């Protein structure tokens, strides 16, 4: 894994946590969402990342039958919501610092 991919994975995890907190999602929809933002992530990266976030207690999942297909939906847990609330100020601070030099 190259260094830029490693940094992008951090952004992807935050993006996943944000959407899990906002409305919840299934993996296939999240791949489309991430693609819309310019991330190129496939199932072999997305699903292990989701499973790690779930194992760490940040996400919970629920199976749903949609038109005969089983989908797994992810939502943020209270631990995930707390983590996101603690990450947001750090993101704001970092963006402010990084963009300060572009003024």
C-alpha cells in the first residue's frame, strides 16, 4: 500500500462514519458515494474496513431483504457518534491550517 492510499483510507473511514451517523448505508451504495467524491475503492477494501469499524464498536449492522437480495446496512453506534463528534473539530482545525497558506 503506498503512502497516499494509507492517508486516503483515513479519510474514507471518517466518510463512512459520517454517513453511518447521518442516515446509515449499505456497502454498494457507499461505494457509489465514495466514487462520487473521487475515491476508487472496491469491495475488497470497503468490506474489511467496515468489518474493522464494526469490530471496534464504531458501527453496527443489520441485514435487510430488498427485492430478494440480502443487504447489510451500517449505522453508527454511540461510540461511533462520540468518535465523530471528537474528530470534527480536528478536521476543521486541520482544514483551516492547510488552507491558510492558500489565501
